[in-house]
C-alpha cells in the first residue's frame, strides 16, 4: 500500500494547496474595500430609544416600541462605568434589551455618561445613593410603580446589588449578569494584578485624577493577550468575505474601542474596598453613613454567570445567592464568555428568552 | 496532549524550553487527531489552534508569575513618578505665567463639593423640621425618609 506525500507529511503544503491558498488570499484582498465599506457604515444600537431624564452627565434611556405593554413592572438596566451601555443593544439578533422590549417590558437603560476631570471626586456614594437612586425614583414616578426590576451587568451588577441592599423597598426583582461580589479568590488574574502589594490605586488616582480609559482597556486586553491581540485578527482574515461576520465584528470593535475613564474616587473605592479588601460580601462595605448588608435583599434574585468568563469568573458572582436574604433565588451558569453572555448567538437564542420568562412569572 | 506538570522532576525548568517543548508536541500531534480524510483540510487550522492554545496557556502562566507582577509594579511606579513630576512641572510653569493649573481647579471643586454637602445637610435638617411641623398640625407621623444626597435632574 502506497502512502502519498500529503498523508505522510500532512503539515506540508502541496502545490495544489499552495495555489488554492494563493487564490483564497487574492479573493480576500479583493474583498478588502467591501470590508472597509462595512466598517464605515456599521451602526450600533438595535432598538430605538429616547432620553427621558438627565442628571449631570447621565442619561436615562427609554426604549421605544410598538409592542403593547404586557407587564406592569418596568425594567432598569444598569451597566458598568468602564464602557458604554450599548453592548446590551448592539445589533439586531445580538440585543439583550430587545428580548425584554419585545416581550412587553417597559425597559430603561442607564447611560452614566463620560466623566471629565471635574468628576474625579465622585465616589461610590454619589453613584449608588445619588445617581442610581435618582434614576430609580425617576422610573418609579414615571411608571407609578413602587418597585421596579433591575438588571445589572458587570460592575453595574455590583452597584445594583449595593443599591438593592440599601433600598430593598424599591426593588421588585434583581437580575445580576456577570456581576462580581466576592473577591476572596486571589488566584483570579485581575485579583493578582490589583492586589495591594502590586497596585497602588491611591497613587494612581492622585496622579491621574480619573482612571484612564487606555489603562483599563489595555488591562482587559492583556488578560487574554493571544485571543484579543492575535487570534481575533486571524478569524477576521478568514471571514473577510462574510458580510454578516464583518458587520458583527466591526460593531463589536466599535464598542471595544469606545472606552471611557472611570471617575477617580469611585474607581479608588471600588478597587480598594471591593477588589482588595473584599468588604461587600462580608457585609462591611460602607456607603455614606450606611453599611451595605446583602442580607437585606429579599426580592427574587437571578444570578447569571458565564462559564468562560475571564473578566468576572463565576466564583466571583455565585456567592451572592448565599449572601442575600431572598428565598427565591436562582443562578444560571451559561456556557459563554463575559461579552458572549450579552451578544452571543446561543445566549440570545436560549438564555435571554428564559430570563424573560423568569421575570414575567414574577411581575 | 497532557498539560505541563511543574512537579515533574523530568521536565525542564527553563520557562522558554517548557513552552517550546509543549508547543511543538501539541502542534505535531494536532494534525493526526481526527480521521485521515479530514487531515489535509483541517491540519493547518488545527495546528494553528494548538499553537494559539499553547501560547495562551503559557502567556497566562507568565502573567501570573511573580516576575511579571514585579515588572508590573516597577513599571507602574516609574510611570506614576514620571507623570507626577510632569504634573508638578506643568503646575509650576502655569503658576509662573500666572495661569491656573489643575491643582487650582481641584481645590475649587473640593470647596464646591463641601459647600454642596453643607447646603444639602442644611436642607435636610429644614426638611425634617417642616415634616415635623406638618405632622404636628395634621396629627400624622413624620416621614422618616431622608432627603436626597444630590439634587434631582431634568425630566425630558
């Protein structure tokens, strides 16, 4: 039995394959102007929205829809301070918000705005007890509901948890999405980098004022350098002829590069008291004059985590369910990454419809 | 392929050698994993993926290492020291030209914020007094809810 050349040494490229690769490369290069056109016309945000309230730099967006309201309790989405909130409504088919809007929930999204140098002294109390409280009150008064549903993503989830503990009387259901609350696991990469022995957050804030967007973006990229700085571009090259892929790719890149700084004092307090000292889960975190006691959260809780999350691994979020006083609590550990939880095809097909069901049952 | 075992006494201790041996063994075995019919089409992709996986794994190991954390700390300390000197130089240069620097606007902001706190505390106290007066007139219990920490925004 004869063994042919490529079977014997499969890693070697045959002349036919070389020609095929060259043709493929030429086709992709010919498609490059089309890709640039897609990049130019890419739009983010799938669901129409209107700003219904402003306070300093924040805007409260309400999603506009023709769908008849089917639920009495409105939903407020609270995003992190480190990026823009439109990741939750990135594109048609990749929009968390559209699931709720299409199911008849009156949905609001909190856009914190971009802090300037003058906002460097805004701390946790300003954000949680000031801004978030004002926005919750605004939604309550607009919809004439005593209690509202809150969905917090990432750092916005941690802030939502703090708020729910301080104002349980205003929250009907709480959904956390990849929200860190327990930083006791010091093996997690970001915990190692932000350890007090390595990272002097006081000095950083003293020198820079706000946490620079570039520093945050660079740190997040460095968590998975091969994937974010190399592999991604190979995937891009391979799919250069796929217009749908390009639209999603450029929409995601737009969001990833649309970084904003975080107000200095808020960043300092979050890193120091939450990430370094882990006070939140221990019930020792103080906001203003009050202690944040998670046991005071008695509303139904849904805790969503992503198995492949490198930014907020599930072990940072899951202890939340044991720390709250609620009896109706559930967690879903979904096979996705940190961003995939919001924009992943599988998450949009399987996870979010079930989250809508969960919320509808508790309306 | 098995993962590198740091406790294996037979393994080399040099990080680059470990990376290289692991990488090469993964890459060489990757094309043979599935059936022979798929080999030609997928061999390159699987080899490349194996390369990326090995690279990512060793990057992760490096990013957790004491050596990297030490470099991270030293580079941040140096960058912050440089930025601080730059800030001080800029402040001095601006002051020499009788212009305000960032430290001056910061001072104003601090004054404004403490003034805001004092005004809000005063309003809170007045609000409680008004509540108490109203309740004494109407006979109802005073609303214990405290005032807002920050002023209300603008409904659109």
